[in-house]
C-alpha cells in the first residue's frame, strides 16, 4: 500500500492538469502534465468552452502523465477529479455535444435572472435559496436554462441530457452517467433537503428529471474503461474512478479544512471563504451558498469576483515601486488612513449582495491621492467584503476556537495583504505552504477510498507563518467597513 499512487485530474478554467500523488499525499515531482485551456469570451458576456477540445485536453494530459510514470503507472490505485463548477452542456443521446460548455462566468443570462426574481417575488427567491443552497444568479443553471429557452430553443430541443463536463468525461470514458452531490449542488437545481433534483425548478423551467444524471456520492466510484480507452490505458482499466467534485470543495480538503473548526480563505484571481458544516442547517444564511462536499458534508461560504485580479491591474496600471519596496511601504502604513472608500466590484458582485450590475467605484479621490493609497485602499476593500462573509459564516463554526487557513497565489504572494486580512477579520491567519491544494484534496479522497487512510486529517497540510491581528487596527477597520457599507447603499442598493 505504501507504493500506491493516485491519479488526480484537475480541470480548471485556465488549464487542465494530471498529477500523480503518493500514499503520503505528496505530488510525484516528475509526474505532472499540464495544458492550457482556451476559454471563449465575448463582449456580450459569453464564457464558453468547446467541450470536444476540452475532452481532448484531458486525454492529452493523461497520456503525458502515464508516459512519464512508466512502470510506476501499475501502482495507480484510483483516479480522482475536480472540475470548475456551475458548468453545463447539452448532449445528444448518442453522446455528442449539442451546445458549447457554458461556465459560471457567462453573464448573458443576467436579464433572465432578473426576470426570474420578478416572477418568484421576494418570498419565492428566499424559498429557492433555502431549498437549493444557491442564489438566484447568473452563475447557476435556472437563469442559464431560461436564457437557453429564450435565445436558443433549438439547443433545448436537441439536447437529450444536460450535464457538467466531469459527467460528460466519465460517460465517454466509462459509459455511465453519474454526478456527485458536490457538483450537483453547484447547479442551483439540487434540493438540499431531499438530495434529489429540485422538482419545483424543473417544473418552472420545463425540464425532466431524466435529462439529468443519476446522483452519486464520492464513495461510489465507476470502473471498467470502455474501448479504446481500456487498451490505451491498461493501468487505469479496472481501477475505481471517483466521481468528480467541485474544485472549491477539493481545495477545502486539500488545505486541511474538512471540519467546522477550520475556515479556508482562498484568493487567487477571485476569492472565496468556505467552511465544512453540517449540511442540514435550518436555514441557509442570507448572502451565502451551501453546497456539498459529500452527502453528509455541507460547504458553507461565499465567493467574490474580485481578488488578485484587482491587485494585478493596479500593479500593471499605476506607477508603483518594485514589489519588495511596495510590500515594505504597505506594511508601514496606518490602516484606512488614505481617505478613500472603494467598492472593488471590477467584475460585478457575488457574495454577499449578489448584484450582477454592481461596478467598482472610488470615493474620496483628491489631488493628494497617491498610487500607494489606491493599492492599500483596494486591498483593504477586498478584505472588507470578506469580513461581511465571515460575519455570516462565524455563527456556524464549532466552539470559539477555530483557524483561518489562507491559500491562493493572489493572497500568499503579499505578506502585507495577509496582515491586512488578519487585522480586518480580527483573527490569526495561517499561511498554507501546499501548492496543489485542489489536486491534493481529491488525492486524499482517493487514498481514503482505498483504505490507505481512514481520515483526511491523518495527512495534514504543511503550513507556514501565522499572521496575528493588531486589535487597534481591527477597531479602525470596523469604521471603514461601515463607510463602505454606506457607499454601497448609495451606489448599488438604491
């Protein structure tokens, strides 16, 4: 069992990767393959993939990693996968794509989301949120299906099945349709109480339950590759393939945040704060989502459209000093002393307000405002949005002691930002040193499925520096959070 390897497929929006992990949960250094994905983006808000091209990308990285593994491929005990979620495609009964693969970032359905909110009314929107754990928003499938019916009725009629890319991949390779509760929960169509496809939404949208894949848990793997894949990859032919889970859920597991005592704070291009909780909450907190890791594990939290993308834009657009000097200057500045209030919505708003039409704003700009002021105010403004999410998450944590584990290149690349986050939240922030948290998370699930480990906590992640909050700074930031809320009410709510 010590020699057992896990093949992890990490299918993201920017790249598709295949990695081998050993029985200790470590990536095998020379057994990693990666190819870039091409996302088709349009000025109208479209964001789609060609599913056939994406399928070929997965095949390519599996080929590459098995070639690099050589004889070690015989030690692969399971295949696991994580995918970007809230994606959907129409497929014919012959298994051929009818539509592009639509992803969560496609906002052409914004007016359809507005129309559905109007039709359901406030009470109906709240009821849907509580039933499914997902907000009525462009990211989720109710508005996507309404848009399809309005703009592409031929696609609606020509599609026998609707599935995510992970389901499509497994259907083509293994001949079986199955979707994990994790991936299904990101659609906005899974009833969280019954763990079935939500009949109210299916009726409203004119869809049949049979058009969606049977639901499965993470411990219900598929096996027996079809031809020609069985002949192409004999090492993978008869081993278990665990159903794909959402990349956010996988990241929580990989960062050691699989219990209600540890919160995952991730900021890459965008950001998210997530905690594993009892899925049977009496009510989903306002402004948050409640997805699934597995049937018995909920994933409570919120995501932002802003994060490292705004920081990167500032660094590219302003006359800033070198990064080392910038970090030093940021670390020496008093909190919220620049006179600026920023709404950081460079790509609309997700949690907690979920306003598709929100836009970034800067208030308080004067001739005395310097580029460093804008950078500091922007980083603080993103931290303030996470403070609002944290206030909603915190009541559902177990006990008074918990840890916030930070990951993501956007946040970890800036110690000054990590300190700002600790000061704003008023909690210690533990920096994660693991680089492959999504792939690591699903690899741990594979090791657990094979009985090599009983609990994921047996293989804790490697952590680094802990950033302790300055409580005087925390107090000052609370006043700035209130100023941001006032600006939000004036510019977004009204």
